[in-house]
C-alpha cells in the first residue's frame, strides 16, 4: 500500500466535503462518475491505494457544478521526499 501524499489527501478531503454537502453517498457519487459503486469509498479509505486522477476530478467538477480548481489548494505544498 502506497502512502497518500499531502496534496492527494487534500484533494480527497475536498471531494468528500462536496459529496457530504450535496448529501450524496459514496456509492451514488461513484455511479455518477460511471465507476464501480465502491470506488469513492475506496478512495476515502486509508486501506486502499485508489486515488482520484485528473479525469476523475474533471468529472467531479461537472457533477458538483464547480471549477476543477476547487479541489486544489491556493498554494502548493512544500513536501520533503
């Protein structure tokens, strides 16, 4: 299992915020993205390696009627490898 980076966790948390604000279950959001009903649950789980990619984020921006930029922080994270 790979470790989730700070930016990946930030994106996951932002999507989760929007999902909860929209009163959408993980399964409903997954199916809305044309993915397995378990996909969003896997992304939000610490036990899974699944993550959102740019295509997912674009689709999420359409679903939530927002900008893809809404899933990213204002300033980059300065991470040490």
